[in-house]
C-alpha cells in the first residue's frame, strides 16, 4: 500500500530546540489531507500511480469537465498531482492520504515553485562581483563586464550568464529530515528551508537517494 508521497502547503519557518539544546531552523508544512481522485494501472495506463487531490474548493469554482473527473472522490480540489504506488489493488477512489505517511527521522525530497524575483542583473542572479569602485569607475559597480570574444567568433556565445528572469522555477530540495510529525494537526516539521512562498504548494516524496544531511 506504499505511496511515494503527498501534497502539502508551506506554512513558514521557525526555530526549534533539539534535545541537546541546540537551535535549528525548520520549515512547517501542512501535509495533506489528500484524497485519491483516480487510480492508474499498468494494464490500462502503462504505469501504477494514483492521482491525489489537495485543498478542497466549492463545486462552483470547478470547470465542468473536472467535475465529472473528480465526482467519485466526493469532493473537488484545487490541485491534482500523480504519485507512484506499489500495488494499485490496495487503492480506491476517495481514499485519504495524511501526514501519517511520514515519521520523524524520515528523509524526504520537497518540490515547489521558487519565489519569483523578476528581471535581475548579474550580481544578484549569478553572484557576479561587479566592476571596480575606484580609478574613475563611477557607474560600473554592478555592470556585467565583458561577455563576448574578439573577431573570432565575433559574437556572444549561447549560454553566457547574463541578466534575466530570476526565480519562479520548479526547484527540488533533496534529503530534508523530518524532525517532527503531528498527524492530528496534519503538520510536518522539516529541517532546513523549502522553496517557494508561504501558502505555496509543495510536493513531498520519500527521498530517492537517502543521504544524511
């Protein structure tokens, strides 16, 4: 009946004292509850997975095709995502997945959309040092500097790090430690930072390549 993970919502960060008296930063995540909307099998779909729904919304906010798709689950959801499973026969539409899936000491991979930073220069986007601040360089402090070659090839090569859109990308942070699990409140505490803004959607899965942080 194993499933690789579930959906949740980032609530924010806080500090926590360890049993030895040390302070560590943790991210608080509302993990689930999620509900099975669809069960996929190898025979019919080519792989075994379940589609989970997260964050219930009223029926009037759901488009008509989605109403039919989610009707069997007994509720309508803002987010739908798929997770791999071992045995499709152990799952049925309407079944719930909660924070009980993870226990303290587990390692998880968390995926979310990072905060959008808009159009940023090379100093902020890539950590460039900037230009000299003396010898008459009055306006080159955050300039990118030389970026092209000479006559050959006489152009800026593709892939050069330059100013541009920063953030708002799918980011995965691997091997975060579950330091506390509260299934009654549906909350997990993960050691370290999780990408994305507060109240943003997060995808929590068992670590694929566990490695103690």
